[in-house]
């Protein structure tokens, strides 16, 4: 089976997904964005991205116990999977089929960084041009998540320098400080991209049905990397953990930065007074 099968209709999926997301999003008030110019919005979003990068960089200093446990589980789970990397690779290699090629081909495309970045940029520019705050915010959150998660994955890849399965050097060949594709297996970039995208979209759409579809696609991407012999299982696991954690962290940051409107009724000597706080 050709590991690099071409998919001529990949753009159809990309544009269709944009259309569905725009049509199914909840309606929101857009008065503020209508009063803002595109230039000021771009400048504000750039500042937001820089601020979010700083917050995420410093976030380990403020991790809660549960966050440290999650980080430990991600690292520990990756290490535990080292033991079964070779057997799982052998199993996947023995179980190729036309149906598997088609199914896992979809997963590979879903985790393709080129299409993920294009999709995010389309959402952001669409929201900016048409003054749709919700769509623009979704695009911005996706762009940040992909950038931050991609940076983490790229650094770890190069520092660890693990050989990919198809290099036939075994699951425990590490060189350190590598930049070639064949020696930068850990973690999986496709898995990182897929889970970053799915975690952001699932959080923004707030639909159990969409969440099931999105996380299933991300999981399919992670499995496809093993099926296509591009990554070890532990590579996919760690990449998925990075994409998921960064995607959720960026989404939470954006949710926290939204202005909150609060209506309070305060008793006074003369009766009651209503206060609207922003």
C-alpha cells in the first residue's frame, strides 16, 4: 500500500466543514464587533495571541494538583507504551485492507497541518470580513492552539530525535537534536494537530453529537499514524495529549477573557436599585 496516497477531493471536506460550523453556531450579539474596524480587531487579536503565549508559557508555575497529575499521566502513559510499540506495529502491519486504507486515509488528512491551518485562517478571515465575532473568535482560538501545540511538538521532536518505524532501527533508537523527518518521530505532529482542532471545535460548538464526531476523527488520526507506519503508538499518544491539553487551555483562556455582564438588584433606603455591571 502506498503510504502517500493522494486525495483529490480534500478541499471539499475543508470547505464543507467551514460551512457547517458557520451555519450551526449559536447566535450571538455582535454590536461591539460592528463598531470596531478590521484594523483594530487585527491589532487586538495580535495582542491577545501574544498575551496568551505568555500565560501558557508561565502556566506550569501555577499548575493545580490535578493538572500535574494529568501531565504526569501523559508522560507516564507515553513511557508505558514504549514497551508495546513493536508488537502493535507488527499487528498493524499484518492487518492492512482496502477498507482500512480508506478509513485511516481520512484520519491522515484530518491531521494534516496544511489543511488545519487553512481551515483556521478561513474561519478567522471570514469572521473578520463579515464582522461575525463568534466565527472570528473560533478561528483565532484554532490558530493559537495550532501554533502553540505545534511549537511544543516541534521542539520535543527535535530534542528527542527518535527514529520512525519505517527507518527499521527499532523503537528505542534516539539520537537527540535531529531535524530530518525520519528521526523526529516523538511526538506525532498529525495527532497533535487533530486533537488541537477537535478540542477547540468541540468546546466552541458545545454539542455532544459534534464532540463525538470531532474526537472520533482525532482518534482516527492518531491510529492512522501507526497504521501507515509513520509513528509508534507512543508517538501518537503523546502528540494527542499535547494537542488536547493546549487546545483546551487556549479555549479556557479565551472564555475567561470574555467580558461578563451581571445584573444586580441592590437594596437602598428608598427601595431597590438595579445595577448592570460589565
